[in-house]
C-alpha cells in the first residue's frame, strides 16, 4: 500500500472519482496547469483536460455561484477556494443559495457541490491565509462541514463528500498537508459523513478535536488516560459518540484552533451540558485560539493552543 | 510611438414597433399571425394575473408581491424566444416569463402566498427557483451554461435581472466568466429605471447598461423594452447565437416599472406623477393592439374573448390555490438535506 501525505491522498480521491464519474469537474483559481497553489490538483488537468479541470477568473463568488449552476444542471462540481480567508466573498452564494437550493425548490433542484479550501495556521503566510472559521458554516442548515485529520480519512471523506447529494464544505489543514504520511489504499473506500471516530480509548477524560488540532491533542494526552475523539464531520455532528464517551469518562475537553467565542466548541459544550450534565465530574473546558484577529506569523504560535496549554487544562480538569 | 485608438464599440439600439402601432417592416421578426395573437394573449394573461395578485395582496390573501406592470413586453417577448428545454434563471419580478413558459399560475399564487411548494418547478420546465438576493443568480446561469456546454446540450440559458442588479459584484463576476468561456447564455436586463427608490442615473454613470457587455468581450444591445417585436427579435437572435456556439449576449430592455416596487412600497415618495404618465403613453400592450387592429388581427370581440379567457384562467387558479391544504409543518425539515439529520429528527417531534 502506498504511503501518501494528505495532498497526495486528496489528489488520489479527486482522480479516482473523476475516472469513475464523468459528471465530476473541478473549478477554481490556478487548479489547472499549475495544479493548485498546494499542488492538490496536480496532474488532473493533464489527464482530464481543461473542460473538467477549469481555471476560472479570480472571482470567489463567481466560482461558487457558477458551481451552484453546474450542480443544479446535473454535474458534480468540486470548487477550490485558494485559502479559507478568501471564501468570504462567496459566503453569500453558499448561504443564500447552495444551502437553500433543495429546500427552495422542494427537491426539484439539488446542489451536490463540494467546496474544498485550505484552512488554519501552517504556512507562515500573509494576512487571511490562516483562517479557521469553520463554525460560520456550521450555522448554515443545508450545508455539511467536513474536516479530515489524516491522509487516510481525507481520501475516504472526500469521496463521500463528492458522492453526497448536498453541498459539503471540505476544510484541509495546511499544516497537515505534508506533515504525516500513512497507508492510503488505491482502491475505493469511503468514510461516512456525520460520524466521529474514537482514535484512542481511555477512562478519565474525553478530549474532542478535529483537523490540525488532533495531533497536538495526541501529544498532550500522553500522560493521561484520555479518550480522544476526532469529529471529522462538524455538521451534522456525531452526538452519540460524544455522549457515549463523556458518560464513561465524566470529563470533557474540547480543543480547536478558532477563537473561543461562538467557536464550534461552544456548540459541543452546550450539547454535552444539555444532555450529559449529570454524568460530569468536572466543568467542560475549551482550549481554543484567542478572541483576537488572527495574528501574522510572528505571533501565531502564541495564538494557537499548544501542547503545553492543552496539558495544563487537562491537569486542571483532572483535579475534580 | 503614436497615440492611437486601440478599441472602440458601437452600441445598437433596436425598436421595431412605435407607440402608434406602426412597425418597421424591414426590422420585423418572423412571427406568424398565430404567434402574434398568442403573444397578445400572453400579455393580457400576465397583466390580468398581475392585477389579481395585487388585489389579493390588498385583501390580505397574499404576501408581498412585485408587480410586472409595464414590463410585460420585455418578459413575454424574451421568453417567447425560448424553448421549454432552455434553462431560465429569474429574479423575483418575472411572473410574465413564468406565464409565457407555461408555469402553473396557481403555483405562482401559492409561492407568493408564502408556500415553498409553489416554487417546485414542474418537470417539463427548467426554470430555476427565483432569486431574491439581487443579481446573485447571474453566476448560476453561467455555471449552468458551462455544464450545458460540457455535456454538449444544444440549449440556451436565459438570465433575468434588473438595472439595480448590474451594480452587483456577481454581475461582473458572472459576465466576465461568460465572456472568457464563450458560454451559451443570454443576459436579459429589464432596465425599469428604478431599483426601489434609486433612479437609473444613480446606479451607474454608464450611458447605457448594454455597453457594459463590451468590457467582457461580447455584445450588448439596448432594445425598446415596451416593444414586443424588438425584444423578441433581439432575444431570438441571441438565443440562436447561444445555441450555435456564438457565445453570450446582453440585452438591455429599456422599460419602466409602472407600479410601486412591491406592495410594501409607495413610489410617490420618490418619483413624479408626470414621469409615470409619460411612460403610460408607451404601454407595451396598447401599441401591439393598435398594430394588430391595423392588420385585422384585433377586434372588440376578440379583445372581449381574450380578456374573459384570461380572467377565467386566473380566477380558476385563485380557486385552485385557495383549495390547497396548508403545508405540513414537518416539510420545513424535509428538504434541508436529502436525508434528515439526527438532530432534525428530534426537533421534528416537537411539532
Ligand atoms: C442583495 C440585495 N440587496 C437588497 C435587496 C433589497 N431589494 C430588493 S429589490 C431591490 C431593488 C432591485 O432593483 P432592480 O435590480 O433594478 O430590480 P427591480 O426591482 O427594478 O425589478 C432591492 C434593493 C435585495 N433583495 N437583495
Ligand atoms: Mg429596476
């Protein structure tokens, strides 16, 4: 089995789905000949041509708007937004249309669209290249939000996202793109959307994370008997797996890169408080980015939850 | 190193039928007497519908509604150039287009009464759900045209919006893409001189809206939007050009919104009676009637039949609509995704 990094795994998923289904097309800025600024679409333009791997003008709202029109017409477009910080002009199209097409037409029209975008801290780049505003999209009924954390699950989740009959926002951590390599089967496999996975079992404390934060979490929990959950899909999210774990451990810590206020941790925390409060031995704790404008690279390490910060909070929670 | 002109454009203006009902025979599009009568009947039907919709709203039997009064020729004339297999991306002021394409009138009333089921386009039509956020449907039309081109479907895509819509970023982004990829799309702007209270000259310093197309590499043409023949001719040519791979066209229909912006608006706050009266002289239906009378296609008797028939059709639609049962509250949940989410299933039980 080939060992692939996340860029290669995503590339393989795109390639295999395009080979399987001629209605799958890719559009975005620099996705063609250049293979995308992170090389995620490398080689696809050569294999599938410029009709299926479309270099668009520099226009985010136009890219997503056109992708919606394609999806409604019967294609399965995969739109790439070059960085999550540049998705904001397209939020109108996502919120006002992609998420509502099915409902508005009572099912006559649907929008099987995937929006891939790199997110988060990771490449020491200028302003707006390090955003992790996933929670914005979790408050849009009608879209799904998926965040892979490894090459293997990136491939399986992306294939599911492409085949999903509704719009999916697919967030790829730039820090993870080339950080890890693992066995990724060439053959077809899928990972269902809406299901979390327990990465490691434990008795004392449930630690919940997704995407890039998971790797810091795994380092931070080394000295604890912790159960670690990778959400993988944030919307719709897997409440059952969380409840099952929290009822067992009685403690919950949520770790994310985005600012604390109204981050997705708030939703998870409220959900646990609503439905599993009586099983808790300690307050639910969120370890998150700060409530500040995402700093430029010199200060980004202070912004991000570090292994140390996560450890400290785990120790606090264990005092109860 | 001389300074020289490297590009220049000419914007065509097209009018065929004047206010007195005289048509320029050299410009007349090919339309049989039957076509002309059918068009006239659609004009009357859509005006009758509009009139009924406004009364229903006043009586509290329908929600906020955007009237098409004065714009019927722009809508029927352009839609008459389309086939059912063509795709249409409308805004909210396009009831004449819906009616010309044969969309069930009771469903239009149902939609404007606040019931999503009215926007469930019948399977034999490709009219995308109307877009309320101004101008945002323009990229959708572009995407559908890209998909049609990729699949090799010989169809045209029509996209409707207003003068206000031309100020939006999506107008620029959509037009730009359509030009680059040379897509089979026809952009139809009803320049009705107003975007709620904002007049056309405050919307853009461009002399015409049509000229904007040239910046994107395709033709824009301005037509007398109250002249059904001019609108039809321009639309027919643009649709044929699109179907045969000639790329996009932008048609600016120069017309006037005779009514308030919507039933929630009072246009007397921002425009004069005189202005409206001047435009009343240019009524699109009146001038076609004068033309037809001269051709022997219109009589008092015919008028009576057409009006009675339109009224009967709309009355019947109102009756049908009022007999429709309220939507099931659970419907709110059913079309968010193809399958219900676990949380939705629990929430649904509360209803
Ligand atoms: C993006 C957006 N902004 C504001 C509104 C509120 N609004 C509805 S219609 C309208 C004016 C539209 O003018 P125009 O495009 O000329 O179309 P018309 O109403 O004249 O048909 C405005 C401001 C809206 N629906 N969408
Ligand atoms: Mg207007």
